[in-house]
C-alpha cells in the first residue's frame, strides 16, 4: 500500500495519496491546496486516481478539489451533511484567503460505505462534531481522521456547525472502538496511533461517555 502525505496550503493541511501499489489505483484524501504539487506526485507515482475523498467541508481540505478532479476524472465524495458548506467561502474569507470553487460532489456519503481502490478497502466512519459531516476512513490497519483527531488533540468545535459534546461522542464511539495498533493519519500534524491517543490525549482520557449509536 502506498500512503504519501503532502502538506499543502497556508494552513498546512495534510493531503494524502493512498493507493494499491500493484494495481496503481488510488484516491486523494483532502486536496486542500497546491493542486500542481498533488498532481505532479500522482504522475510521478503513476497512479490512476479513482476517488477524491473529503473528510469535511472546510476550505483548507477541499480547495484544490476542482483542479484535481478536472485533471484526473476522479469521483468527488463528501458526507451529505457537509456538501452544502463546500462553497460558502466564509472560513476562507476569515483567513484572508480567496475562495476556490469546488464542483458538485459525485457521491454523497452517509457513513458505513466501503470505498475500494484496487485491492484496498476502507470504511467510512461518520464523525460529526468538528463539522456535521466529518468522516474518517478506516481500513488496512490505518485510519484517516481529518480534523476530528490529531496527535494529542482534537478538532476545533467553535466554528459554524461544531459541537464539543458531539465530537467527543464520535471519538469515543467510532475511533476508540479501534485497536490500539491502528495508525492515525490526521488532517494536520504528525501521525499517531489509537493506543497513544487513548493513553495520553487529554481530551480522551476518562472523557464523558454516552450510549453509542
């Protein structure tokens, strides 16, 4: 399996190229900026990009989606609860940046779908809280968590659509249900593991727990 992290844009978001090494088929997770850099690396690896998967609708994770989609013909995916926020431009303006138009999604996710690239399989985990439609992609002993979970931190919940209690519930019920050995690839910052976060993340040590749905 190929997993490459590209740190893109002024907010330094993580964009991931994930592919079946033998089939050379893959997906781009969160192309937030620097489409040329992303596409150059796709070409260097010789990948056929099947999907562009957005973990949530914030501009620093989606702004290069249009250029990457045009160049690759990949299908664009996002959770249905974040689709309407793709082109509101509010957060980009708050950051003093120009909004980059995002094309309409080809697939609206609901959670629990399986996404296949080559022989790799990933399950969509709905993780509302940072945004209403935040997701993670879990499979192959890794999980891509977007802005829901970071190394020793969690996503902001003070932006439109955020809710702290909802995010803690999401992390408890979806991510902390995974094995400690699962490697975590977050939307910003370095890699970590579920076990490290379970033991040391101050937001997840003895957090309030509600019934999981």
